[in-house]
C-alpha cells in the first residue's frame, strides 16, 4: 500500500464496504454524474473507447447519458465489487429484437487493458478508496496517450452539520476525513497525469425526518474512520441522535426539513506522452516507445 493512503481511512473497513455496498445508484451519485456529463461538452475529441469504473454505484443513468453523447464509442465496464457486475450486465442487456442491440457500440466487462481507452469515467468512487494513489495510478495505466480522466468525489466540507452534532455530543468522528481538491491535483501529477483541472461545488440536501436522512447516508457510504464507535449502539443512542438532528439540522428556510451539505469535487486530467529520463543507461517499454513514436509522427 502506498504512503498516500488517507490517515483517517481504515483499509479493512473500506474493503468490507466495497464488497458489500448496496448494488444501486444513489440519487446524489446520479445527480453528480449528470453535472459531470455536462462538462464533456468542452472536450473536443470523442473517445473511441471509454471505461466506466464502478458503473452501478457511479450511476446507471449517468452511464446512459455518456453513452448517448458518444454512441459510436465502445464502453468498458469494470466493477470492483463482484456483486455489482451482474447488476451492471442486466442493466445493459438489450432484447434480441432491439435495434440498439445491433446498431449501438458494444460493451465489454472486466478490467481495462493498459492503454486501451481514451476516457476513464469514475463517478463518486475515490473518496472511499483506502489507497487512492494506487487507484489513480491504475486509471493512468488504462488510458492511452492523450486520453483523459473524468472523476468526482466528496470533499472536506461534506456532512459538516453531522460532524458538529457528533462533536457536541462528545462522540467519535461521524466519518472519515475527505481529501481536499488541491491534494487530489498533486496525486494526479504524481501518477503521471498532466494539466489537472479541479472544480468544487456544494449541494444541500434536505430530509423530512431523521430516519430518512440516516437511510440516505447508509446508501451513500459508511464511517471508515479508524476511531469510529467500536461496537453497535442501542435504541437509546439512536433516539438521542434523532433528537439532536431535529434540534441542530432543522432549516426554517426549508419548512423545517433537515439540511445536510455535500461538497462535490470534480477532476479532469490528461495522460501525456511518456518522457524518457536521460541517463547512462535508459530502459523504455515497447508500449511507451510506440506512444512516443506516434506522438512524433514517425509511426504509421
């Protein structure tokens, strides 16, 4: 595991969540995917092939939007959670009589081969990765030269109201800390990406009851902090939490509904042609050599 692992993420808990996360596309993920897809209008070249990393959790509707924008592009679907792959295959299955079965670009499943896609799309996945630097490096390998990464994740201001409630009650942290967008930019450069562009916005969600708020949070993720509560809590603890949520989060401007802030980070970066380090003896892989030759127009 790389030294870039977030200090407040328990890798065992992160792996357990990844393996057992609900095989559905939360509403917030779909909304973020819609906003991220709108940013594709600024990309001039359409990819011949693109990879959707964790499509089910990232958003099935979002996948449909990207596919509609690039109807001729082959999509590569990779689900890091085994139980989500069957859901993804069923979602993309078309009946034999559907014209789209014969006219639309094909979809493939599995880990993308090195340098096999021109766009990698990863929506709302990075903030739960126990080793994000390794994951970003994996995305870099999958992209061909001049390919680009589009991703989104939660930022540090997410759930600030809930964190304040836990602090007031003297409880452990309500969740693990989320990485700042400037640090994501540094990780992208460290992995070999160029020209990273980071953007951020805040979305406020409102809930009619504490029960609905907690249900939504359970669909979005879980507390991966190493110092979280070590055991299950009882009804008395739950009732106290609900009372505090009513007291602290009720927003008069939204008819008394409970309001939570989500900071959304958007990232975009290109994979440049590899550079050869000058030394007495330099080794270059065949794949990198081909990429450099294509870049210089010396390979047909």
